[in-house]
């Protein structure tokens, strides 16, 4: 399914649990985590320090994002590195950093601006 957005066509994500995705994307710290993971893989410690959260809270947020299939985890030695899930990454690349769940759009290209405004 496609949806027209301005002059661009955006593909709607199929086989995606919208309820889990909306729950995960509805919290500012999880959006901040996704924003950092869009740049590179990170450990819980790196994310916690960058976002000024406890490692415990960061882990809880990552679990919600992982349960919603938005992030994946890979083990490197003793450390676990998190990154944006491949399917989401491909979808965002293909759709100019826009996630279309069918019921709503998330514009990840505008995420940094809105996060900076809310933290100011």
C-alpha cells in the first residue's frame, strides 16, 4: 500500500504491530534512543551516558523498542550493542526517514528538531 505525501510516495509498513510500535514511539526517551541509534550502534552504557539516564532505565526503554521490532541487539564479547532493526532501517532509507504505520506518520528527519525544542 502506498500513500501520497506532498510529491513523494511513501510505502506503508506491512506486517508490523502498530500497537507496540505506537507504545514504543510514544515516549520521548525512546525517541531519543532511536535518534542516537540512527547514527551508530551503541551499548546501554553509551546510550545512558549520552541521554543522562540510568543504565537500568535505558535497558527498560531498549526492551520496549526491541519488543516492538524497532531495534535489535548483537552480542560482542561481554557487551551488547543495539541498533535500528534492519527492516526499519531499510524502510526509513526508502521513504526519506518517514515511518508510515498506516494510521500515522513518524518523520524521523524532523525528530532532532522536535527533541531539541522539548529539552530546551
